[in-house]
C-alpha cells in the first residue's frame, strides 16, 4: 500500500490586526474560533506569527524582552473560506518588570486562557536551547486543567523555537526530550529565521482550530 500524499494546505488570503487588549473587558466578542500563542518573553512568539502568516512586520518584534504588552487578536482568513483569530499573548518571565506589573499581566493571560469560550487551541513556544522550566510546567498544568467556562478540552501544540541556533546533530534529541518532558506526542521544531516547520505548524494550528481532521503524527 502506498501512503497518500499530504493534502495541499489552504493558503492564507488575509491576516489583519483586529484588537489589542490590556484588560479582559477589551477582548473582542467571542465569535470566531481562536488559537493562542504563549511563551516566555523573547522566545519568538511575534516572529513566529509573522512567519506563519507570511507577513514581515504585522506583529512588532524586538531583541529586547517584553516587546508585546497586550493581548493581540489577528483575524486570519484562508483560501477555503475558513476564518479564525490567532492571539499573540504577552510573554511571561520577564524579570525586569515590577512585581505589580507582572502580577496584573499574569492575571490577564490567565483570565484569557481560562475564561475564553472560543479558545480551541494553545501553541506553547519553548526555546529549544532552554527546554521546559517551572513556568512552562505551570502553564501546561493550567491548560490541561478545567476551564472556568464551558468548552471542549484545549488542543495543545508545543513548538521548539530558534531551532536554527542548535547544531543539526543536536536537534532530534532536543525535540524528543521536549516531547517526553511535556507529555506531548510530537513537538514542532521551528525557526522563524529559515522558516523550518512553518507548514507543519500551520497544519497543526488548523487542526487545533477544528478546521481539518487530526492526523496521527509520530515524532520521527
Ligand atoms: P515578547 O513580545 O517580549 O514576549 O517576545 P516574543 O516572544 O514575541 O519574541 P520576538 O518575536 O519579539 O523575538 C525575540 C527575538 O528573538 C528577536 O530578536 C527575534 O529576531 C529573535 N527570534 C525570534 N525567532 C527566532 C528564530 O527562529 N531564530 C532566531 N535566530 N532568532 C529568532
Ligand atoms: Mg511579542
């Protein structure tokens, strides 16, 4: 039996900034399915979104941590008429912020992740060189735990970012370790610099949003 060729991915036809929120009452009405991008400050969330959406500077990026300071909602439409919101979250773990500021941002991210009825998937970005630390384990617990609204369990995608910074020979082992530590069947290795993993991630994001059937994929 021959394996069937991978189905062509519907192209993104538009990606536009819809809203930026610094408080929960500024979130747009929950109408479209959403997939959010979470991770440590500077891990590459905004760069990954620009790469995924093939837009050079839709989201602002910076080499200084703490660049994204609000919850940003981006409306994305594909060739097959599917529409969803991708949500860029402010990064956590930025020590230079004041305690009060860190606490209020933590509350904002937590309230988004636990109270958002239209949230269907969360992409957790991890720097491939750092692996999982306390904050990532806490976030995974929160995502795997009960929500405060009625919704289906979240689809979680773990992405190892900045893969280009690791020598080729070390990449496979790092991804296997991340899969084991996060208890995820497969980690997406990604680089915004050379676009590694871009198509695979787009496929997984569409699946997480319920737009495509889930395929069984093994870490190879
Ligand atoms: P915050 O908004 O502070 O939470 O950061 P962020 O997670 O959105 O990170 P951002 O996309 O702003 O990227 C941080 C820095 O990492 C920038 O200097 C990017 O150019 C760099 N960067 C992001 N992704 C990659 C990558 O895949 N490879 C390399 N080499 N650098 C990357
Ligand atoms: Mg950012």
